[in-house]
């Protein structure tokens, strides 16, 4: 193959990659159920493969895993759904009182700041800032249920996502084998290398993050329940999910717990206890759970991680923020692999 042909192939590969990115951007609204289904499939597929290794057909493995998963979900839902519904009802009743206390506390802070910085009172800077904060908190609080429903609609949860998961599990590697059959023999090794690299990164992040998020969520719920903080289960779930967001995720649950705890107990003594509890959870997570679950970090750099999170959030919302880092890690690994192969081919 001439150098000119190799350059053309490299340019075509880049164009295909850019076209795929454009397709994902314009179809992002309908992709969410498929992403969730792919996420679940990736978690379950190793169990199906393990059953297959004993000589059973794939559909048998899928059936066994489906029965186990449905049974476990039913037990979990029977235990936690009543508690969650009770906490949501309590939160709905208490939300106005929490908002009023938060609003009054902002007024107290404003009065204290204006004593030491009179210029703020002269130009009503604090009033403008507090109004913005109140509007932001109130508007975002009302948008949460609608936002969650837009992501996890009843149709997606009950019908579409389970059907997609079953289809992906039963299909197995058929789509990959079909793609490899269309490729020239000289490209199969490169494509397989890319697939294996993506599989390694996804396995480390997805399964690792699920273990880490579960640990953080469960431990946060336990500590908050021991301290007697209201809505411990809701805050624990939020803490576990938010922990999947690099840098800022760990602080989201802490701030939520502090706000609820201080308003509930009307004292800052509870804040010290909550902070100590979260520091213990972070210590255990960073030193034991994270190294075992996720392993070595991907050398993206803090700037690249922040860019990936902002870009993912802009395109896919909250799910984009969560999956931004592993996706960026995959893109980087694949690009490095392709560039190295290209350099070896032209040298």
C-alpha cells in the first residue's frame, strides 16, 4: 500500500469519526434509553458468558440471569420503595419550611455582611445576589421531577429498556462479527485492538464506578441514619450517584446533607458530625474501594476532565457528565493507538 493510500485511509477514518460524533449529537434525545440499556447489558454480559462457558446455550444464560436480576430487583423494591415513598412524601410536606428557613438564613447573612461592607448595602448588591440565589434554588427544585421523568419515563423503564437489554444480550457478538466480516483482512487486527481497548476501559470504569457509587451511597445513608438526619435514603442515593462525577460529585451530597441537617436541628453542631461522617466515607473510598474497583486512573489531566464533563453535560445533560470521563478516555486511547499504527506504517 502506497503512502498516499494510507493518508487517504487515515483521513477517511477521521471523517467517519467526526460524522459519528455529529450523529450522536443530533440524536442525543432518543439515545438515552439505548445508553442505559447498553450500560446494563455491559454489566450483565460477563455473567451470561460465564454460564455459556459451561456448555449452555446463550438464551439459557440470558434467561437465568434475567430471573435472578428480576428477583433481586423485586426484593430490593419491596424493601426500599415504601421507605423512599415515605421520605418523598415527608420531603414534599417539609420543602416549603426548608425553603423559608434557607431564605431567612440568607437574610441574616446579608445583614451581617452589610455591617462590615456598607458599599454592598448602598448599591443593594446583596439583595440582587440573594434574589438570584433564591430564584435559582426554587426553580431548580421544581425542575428536578420533570428532569428525572424526561430521562426515566415509564415507557423507557418498563418496556423499552428491558427489551433493548434482552435484544443486546441475545445478540451477543453478532454485530461485531458482522462488522469484522465486512472488513479487509489487513484491518481486522486493528479493529480488534480497538475493541479490546474500549472493553478494558469500559470494564474498569462502569463496573468500578457502580461498586464505588454503591459503597458511597450505602455508607452515607447509614451514617446519616445514625445521626438522625431526615431524608437519609434520598440524600444517600444522591450522594452515591453524584460520586460518579469527578471533583465536584463528592461535595454535592455533603452540601445537601448539611443543608437538611442544619435546618432540621437548628444548630451547626450537627454540621461537624456530618462533615466527619463524609470524611470517613471519602477516606475509605479513596484508599480502599476506588483503587480496587477502578484501578489505575486514566491520564487525561484535570483540564481535559473538566472539558469532557462540560461538553458531556451540554450534549446529554446529567448522564453526559457521568459518562464524559470514560468516553474521553476511550477516544484518547483509540486515537493514540491509531496514530501509533499510522506512524509505524509510514516509517
